[in-house]
């Protein structure tokens, strides 16, 4: 996958997450390009974004909205180092849906 397609895919994943902006900033696209250079799989990024979002939504105290893809960097590194099974992303997606139904967040 070329850099532009990868960046578009990462941005699409990012803006689809709860509590993220509707569009990405230049710095978000630059970070996505850096993740491409580092050969971080899109599945890893998706799982990391889902994991971080699920953790946020499960908190009893709400946090301010996410403003940058950089927020997810540590979780991307965590998921990249551990490589969970592919079914984990589906579990997280279902968990987020459940949490959104409970909290009413976007």
C-alpha cells in the first residue's frame, strides 16, 4: 500500500473513533505517514484505537475530547509489541458499541 492510501486509511480509522474530531489535522496525517515508514500494520492501528477508546469510555469520569492522533501513540506501541489475536479488535468494537449505548457519547 502506498503512503497516501495508508494515510487515508489511518485518518479514516481515527475520525471514526468516539470523541475524536470529524477531520484530521496536518500533524495527524504526518504522524500517519511516519507510522507507514515504521511498517505499523493497519490492523495494529485499528486495534490500538479501539483499545484506547474502550478504555476512555469505560472510565467513570469523562475525559475531554481527543484532539490528535498522537493521543494514541503509546497504545499503538503497546499493541504493536504484543500483537493480540485478530478477534480482539472485534471484541473491542462490540465493547465500544455497548459503552456508547450506556454513556451516550459519540
